[in-house]
C-alpha cells in the first residue's frame, strides 16, 4: 500500500481560488473523509488526485513521488477513482465494465487472464452485482450502476482509492455495506461524504474544508463539535456518542437552521 499526500495543493479556476494550500495525508489502510459545505473545494481536490485537474500550486504525491510527473498509465495503476461524473454512454455489460478496471495493467487488446477474470467475479460478488454480470449497464438503476463502478475501481487493485460521494443513489443497506467494505479495503481511501454521521462511522479521520481551506482535521470525535457545525455548516446541532460504538453522531434541530453568515434562514 502507499501513502497519499496532498502537498500544499492550490487550484484556481477562472482566476478564482478554489483550493488554497491544502495539505492532507492519507496513510496506508486509513480512511480519510473530506467533508464540508457545497462549494468548499472537496471535489476539486479529489480531481487533482485522479489527474482530471492539474493544480496551480503544490503537488499530489504517492510515497513521495509527484503524480503529475508520471505517465498516466503508471498513475492509473496506483490510483483508482469513483467520480460523480462516472457514467456509461455505451451499453456494455456489467462484466465488461468491471473488466475495464484492468485496463491500466494491460497492453492493447490483451485479454484478461484467468486470475483477472476471477478478480472481477470477486469484486462483483463483493458489491452484490454478480447476478447482473450479463446485463447492460444502461438498463440498471442508479444504485446498481454505482455499485458496478465501485467494483471496477476495486478490480484496478489500486494503492490509493478515491471516492467522490460514493453513497449517491445507494439505498441504506448498500450505503452501510460499501462504507464497511472501505474500512477493510486495504489501500488508503480518500472519500467525500455529505452525511456526517456516516462519515464519522466510516472514517478514521475527518478533514473539513471551508472556502477551499482546511479548517479542522483529526479523529471524528475531535472534529465534530457543535461549534464547528455552526461556523462551517451554518447549523445548530448537538453531537452525542453512539450508544453502541461511541462514535459521534450529529442530531439536528430543523427549527434552528442558519445561513452561512450565521443569520436565521
């Protein structure tokens, strides 16, 4: 496995700063949740990790190596990503889509080996889509398609796994199953999540972004406080320990929502 480092990462789009000098490490086997309000820079930071964006400053490093200096095929062997833009325009079968996760490891039209076919089968079973192997992806529901794309990322055998809102479209059972799987996936995981309670349960550390800057980072119990929720998310909430696990859980009062400037909505 490998250590991911966002090293003083800065991104500007149209002259406007989106991410400013973000430094964040993901250790091997660790799950780090990137959380924050809409527009705080979470997805932009992730796009730099899987090289859809080139940072204006700083670097993304894996075990000290600058990803931007690597051939794309080499970096694709190290980093697998599930993006919010992930979609299928052609009606490949589920089995074919999952098999595309092996593309960085193959040359030309080289067929999958027996080991790789078994790897695909295991990933589909893990994400509960093995029974859909022969179905066209365009016939699937949004949640089924999301699970197929996660299976494709796992088949890539990455050393770092990057997931942008992976629970989108998933029902409660599959949200919990996916996040539980991430804790035992092996590689370091950097994931964005909107649900703070799921993030607290799934992540070893939470990194909070606000206006492109890192404002808090640490174990969920240290990061999730009423004050932070008020100042960063503009909500009044209580934070209590889960009765079984002790993991912090956020309890909201819908009658006390505020604007981001702190005034009543």
